[in-house]
C-alpha cells in the first residue's frame, strides 16, 4: 500500500475536519470553548462520546487482547466483564452525579469540591484530573502515532517526534477557537468514520475467511476465543473484580472527569443529558462487543496465513499488510485517526478548561476582560500541546506491548483520589481539614503502589487487578475521615 496515497487521504480527512470546525466556531467565545454555550444536542453528544471513550487504544488493543494467553487458554472476550461494569457506572453518573452538576450549574465539575470540602480540596481534585487525563490521553496518542509513523511517515524519513508534533498541530488548528462547541460536531463525524471502518473490517475478514457471522462465532467458540466470564476468585480477571473495577473506572474516568462531563453539561437540560448518558452506555457496550468479535476473527485470519506479531500490532499488521486491498488499508487508517482525534482533542480542550478555571481561576479574575481571558486560554492550550509531545516521547521509551493495560493501571493510581474526594462529599456531612487534603490524596496512591508491588508477598495467589482504583478510593476516603469533624454544609 502506497504511503503517499494513505497520507493524501489523511490530509483530505483533516481538511474535512477544518471545514466543520470553521462552521461551528464562528462567533465563539470562552463559554463556547468551555461548555458549548449549554446548547449541545444530546444525541450528537451521546454519539460523539463513543469515539472519545473508546479511542485508538480500543481500536487496536481490545482486538489484540482476545488472543493473549491466559490460564492455559486465551483472554478471549473477558474484557466485556469490565464493559458490563461500565454500564452500571453510567447509571450512577446519570442518577447521582449529573443532577448534582446541573443543580450547581457548573462549568468545571471540580467546583463542587470547593463548595462541599474547601478551596484546597477543589485545587487537589482539579490537579489530579489534570495529571490523570494528561497521562491517559498521551498514552492513547502514542499508540496511534506509532502506527501512523510505521505505516506512513517513516517512509518519508519523518522522525517520530515530528509525526507527533504534526498530529498535535492538526488537533490544535481545529479546536483552537471553538473548543467544546466544535468538538461536539467533529467527534460525531469521527465516531461515524470509526464505526463504519469497524463494520467494513469485520465484513472483509469474514469474507476472506469465507464464513458467515454465525459461523465466525461458532469457530471462535470452538477455539476458546469467546469465553466472557472468569469464575476463579483469585484470578485478576475474576468477573466480580472486573465488573466492580469497570463500574468505578466509569464513575471516575467519566463522571469525575472534566473532559467527559464538559460535553454532558453542555446539553441544555438534565433530562436530555441523562438520555445522552444512558444511550451512550448501551451503544458503547455493543461497539466493544463488535471489537472483540473482530479481534477473534483477526486471530483466525493470522493463524490461517501464518502471521505472528505483538497483540497491539495485530490489527494494523493485517490491515496494512501485503495482499490487502488498498481501500481496506485506507478505511483502517481513516478509522484509526477517527478513533485518535476525539480522545486527544477532547483531552487538550478539557485540560485547558480545567487549568484556566480551576488552577488559574480565570472566571474569578475580574481584572481580565474577555479578550485577555481568551489570550490566556490560548496560551494554556499551546502549553498542553507541548506537554503532550513530551509525554508521548516518554511512552515511546516505555514501549509497552499492550497500552490498554498501561492506561487502566495508571487510571487506578491517579483517579482513585478523585473517587475518594467525591464519594466523601456525597455520602457524608463531615467537614475536612482542608489544608491536609493534598497529603491524603498523595498518600493513597503511594500506599496502592506498594500494595500492588508486593501483592504476591501480602496475598499469595490472590491477584489484585483493576480493582486497585477502588482500594485507592477507599484509602482516600479513610484518610479524609481521619482529618474530618462532624458538621453540615448545604450544597
């Protein structure tokens, strides 16, 4: 497949995004950038959030994980245990967190922590979001950049760092003015391209293997590639652990995450925002199931043709390999970019919003007019792009064979304090010693690190997996209890 041809389609796709961005960012202001003027269509938000939540990592790592060895067999469809937990988590967000955010009319969801716990708690929560989302988004970005580098830009002699910079500039160009107002529309376009690409790839692999959808499921089942549940309590993939972890990952990584919630609170009414959240939950589950099915088919295809490669490289190796029609390679690249951009553009926009509002206090700065605030916001936007560039290079150095595992592990450490802070505020009426909150929020992940590192010594055969985020949240909650006193504060 010609790298020049692939690159020309990438440029064409980017130009299409620019056209959408131009139409949606006209007459935009700071409120457009931060919360889309609270006028976003709930159906567009729900559909676009699929691309944001799944990202290029799901596009590559989830299919690749299906054939990974596990307990004498394969991991197969066990990832879906986490997805069931995701759905449960979305119900909690829809009926607990969204009503709270709408009642307080928030631009940044971390303002709740200021109202309930105190100003230092608010800054702590925002800081942990910034850390969490920066690490998570750059890990996702790295994986897709690595594929684009290998498939296209390496043949032009372009170094990896420059490929990353080019992609970040592309994202900056179409989000610089409109922010959330633009992203709601561009994410819808990109999610459409990603899902169309996924369906076409499934159909192509089925036809290549000369089997129907039903026959594909039967073949995968016969090879042990469709197992969904693990019933061994000591296993890291035990279904209750995975579901619990999935629920709390969603509650924190969506419900307590400015990137995901800024789109939800940009919808005009709570009723529509709730519809958006629940629609998104079930559509996302169906899409992940299709990704897992594709993963199984890819392993059948690879076995038939003698292809061996790392899990994260299986899909791109097949889609961009010899003998694959050019149109399939083009569809794969466009779908991959469509999976990349929503997670990266939303992250940079949300990080800019959180840093400007929560850390710099831009909304509280009466000495700055709209023009000065806009200038500050654009500067922060650029700085985060440079931070993304630096961290992508760090992940290149780490070079893990399965980035989805890395991302969820990092989330366990960095989102746990947010889970503890919000839960403490919601379920207790106690008042914390605000100035001590950062110490608790830092101590909990450090304790979790040592628990994880020495779990074999501490627990024997019992494995701690993704439920580390729950342990982290509980430790934060316990720490907040220790530094609190009885009291009541109206929210």
